[in-house]
């Protein structure tokens, strides 16, 4: 059986400052994400949650082990194939706003589709529709500098969804938002997973948000343990 | 073109900053390069035209008879007598080439464009034979139209007799080119025949059609004569060699300027990659391959380079075509070096040379930018999280 994402014996260490003993971050991590399931990874700051998410998305490489995406070992993919995988199959959402400052909200949302070669006439209605669904119909032509934190985060969500990805990887998506905005973003994300047969892997400190997910994984002492199993 | 590449290139070009600066600098480099090419080529062409029309023709046949002039290459031939003499006024002396020309010599349309002549009022004409000297020589000798000068002919045969003759200045000309004006004076053909008796003083000037002017050596070889056949390049070898060296030096300097400008463009490309590193990392995060990132950066930088070159070309043509008034103004300031240039010349655009310089710049810039853009490979999405 293949899973959207499967981690096999993942270890990650960084060179230490003194150059002697490597700094171990992740040790022998194994887990798989199922379709139509939301999973939250929780843990204290500095335990390697974001590193684990970056490894899942092929942004960082593990020191040992392999990441399988729908059964394919992503370490064996060329840079071009890896780019294509990130573009078509994965949607990224991060805590810090990661929008292109010179592009409007609408253009930011269209970028992943345009990278695929889809024309503006083809992807603009989809991007507009996504922004409308996220309550940004009157903010489409605004630049990131003209948007609030919550609005930027919703633009990032729309951008993550434009190519209809199988997996959404979200790193503290509500970390920089006030309670009201955070709740709205949480609702949207969970609704997207349920409605679209997608997989959500979420890194968060927000326990309320984590509890709303199907599974909770705790990263502690470099290893991962399951706190709440999927029904 | 990929829609993202197009959009990002456009955004980058429209963003004010380094690229605008790059465009302005390229335009500022290109404008003087183009102006210098127009100036040098027009100046050389005009000087050659003066030499050919006024002084020597393209080919000179010195001798009493000749055969096999290939008529299909020839615009016209002209008879003249040539020798050397010293000219005296009451206070000064000038060493001159005396050229005997037939009536109507100065009326030939192409020649008339190259020379301006003030002739004597017939009421002031004396019985002496006339000589037409340049305004430069007139100034040097301190004489005016109607004044008398003495001429000491340098004998061109072993039997010649050195004796002075008195002439009246019946015309003062100016070609606008000092090298000719300093050395040439005209007398009647029939009078020159008496002064210079040797066969080699009898010159047939051959003016070649413009489309065959690069085939002088070949045309020259077909002519048979009992005398000597030379071309204007041999006769004025120092001038001709100066032209060649000047043109090569100018082209070399231009090429160096172009290469420096291209490397500046490459350094701008480097800076742009650094400035845009966040956007590059972000676009890679959402799936843009490195080739797409490089392509968009290349298109924006190269578009700006081409725009700068086009603006520079237009500016350069504007400056190059209007250099004459500047030279006239400078000549009025008695700047010595201008003696060796034509103050008034027909500006022509050397499209071939300009195209060569622009093409070189485009190719060198493109290569330098492509090499610089290899740095985008080092920018990974992880830069967004780690900063390196």
C-alpha cells in the first residue's frame, strides 16, 4: 500500500559548532500520512518540527532514511522532477508570510499555476474563486504590503490550493494571527482537507488546533510518538 | 514563453532600481561609441574623398602613354601636370605641390562639393600667369587675391634650369582639410606643361566608381604604361596608414568599452540575483525549476540591455550627425589638433560597424549574464528558513 507521504528511518543531524559531535535533531522517525486525513505535529520549540516538515516537502534532505511520496523515493528525483512534485502535488503554508512583494494577491495565487504553463485566462478565474472562498474578493489587486497578517495567510492558503495538491504542509499557519483570524484560518484548512480528499500535515504549538486534527504526533527527544490515533 | 517567466520578467523590468541604472549606463556607454564610429568613419570617408577629388584621384598614371584602363570600373579620368616649387612672398616662403589643371577642372560636380574658391575680379587681372593658392598658404605668405608671388620651380629633369617666375594670385581656395591646403596650388595646364617638362610629370588621374573602390590594387594591375602607376594610398601612405591605425585603435577601444560594459551588466545580474534571492527561493519553494528562474532573470536583464543599447544608438546617431557645428565652434577657438580634421564633413552612419559593435555587446553581455546567473542554482528554498 502506498501513502501520500511515508517517512522511513529518518535521521537528521547538523554539524555542531565545535565541529566534533554532530547535533542530532531527528532520530529514526517513521510515519505515514493517509489520504483525507489531517495530522498535527506538536512539540517544544527547537525539537525539529519544522525540520521534519521541510524534509517531508523535499526542501531539506535527511541525514539518513528516505521520504516516499506516493511510493516514490524523492531523494532519487532530479531537481526538475522535485520542483514539479512540489508544484503539482504539495501546497505549502508557513507562519511567516511568504508572498512575493511585487505581485498582487491575485498574481501570487496564480504563480504556481503559471509555473505549470497555464495561461492567465485559464488560471485567473480559479484564483479569483479561491480568493472569494477565503473572503478576499475585495483584496485581489492589493499588494502584500497592503494586506493584514490574516489576509496574507489566506492568500498563502489560496496559493497552496491553486494546483489542487494531494498534500498540504503547514508550518504554524496561525502562529502570527490573532485569535479570530487564527480560528478562521483553522476552519478553512480543515474544511479544505475534508472537502477535497487531501492530506494535511500541520506543525503547531496551538493545542486547540492540533486537537481538531485526526491525528496528533508528538516530537520529543528526537523521536515521534502518537498521542491521538485516527479513528 | 512560460506565463510565470513573462510575468516575473515584466515585474522586474518595471521595478525601478538597478535595472534602470543598468539601462541608463548602457545607453551612456553606447551613445559615445556610436557617435565615435559615425565621426571616425565619416571623417575618414570625407578625407579620402577630398584627396581623391582634389589631389590625386584613386589611381595616378604618371607617364606619356597608357593602355588597358578597365572602363567598366572607372567613373572618369582627368589629365594633370604635377611638380614641386617654392613660393615666395615679400616676407615668407612656402613649399608647394603645383598642379596644372585644365579649364573647367573645378566645375566637375563632385569636386565642386569638396572645394570653395574665390576668384579674382577680372578688372584686377594682370598679364602674369595666375596661380590659385589655399587660404592657408595665403595666410602664411601674407598675400591676398591680386597680389604677386614668386615661384622657384624645382627642376624635374637633369637639364632643367632653376629660375624664378612671377605669378599673380588669381584665386584662393579652401578644401577644409589642412593636409591638402598646406601643400597644393593650382596653375593652368598649359603653363604647368612649360614648368614641368618630364614625362612623369604628366599625370592621368583615375577616379574609380564607388562600388569598386575596394579593388584598387586589382584595377591598378590591369593598367600598362611606360611610366608609373600608383594609387592614392601609396601616394599618401603616411596619411593612409594613419587612417588604418586610427580606425583599428578606435575599434579596439570600442571593443574594450563594450567588454567592460558587458561585465558591468554581468555584475548587475549578480546583484539582481542577490537582491531577488528571497523571491528566487520562494519561487523554487512553490515549484519553479532553476532553469525557469534563470530564464526570467536573463530575459529581464537582456531586455534592459537591449533597451539601453537602442537608446544609446539613437542618442549616438543624434550626436554623431550633429558633430559638425561643434567642430566649427571648436575650430573658432583655435584648437591646434583640429587642423588635422575636417571641420565640415558629411556625416554618414556606418551601419555595418555599428551592427558589429552592438552584436558584440549583445553576445558578450548575454554570455556574461548567463555565467552570472549560474549562481541561482545555489539559492534553494531553504534560504527562506535559514537565511543562507
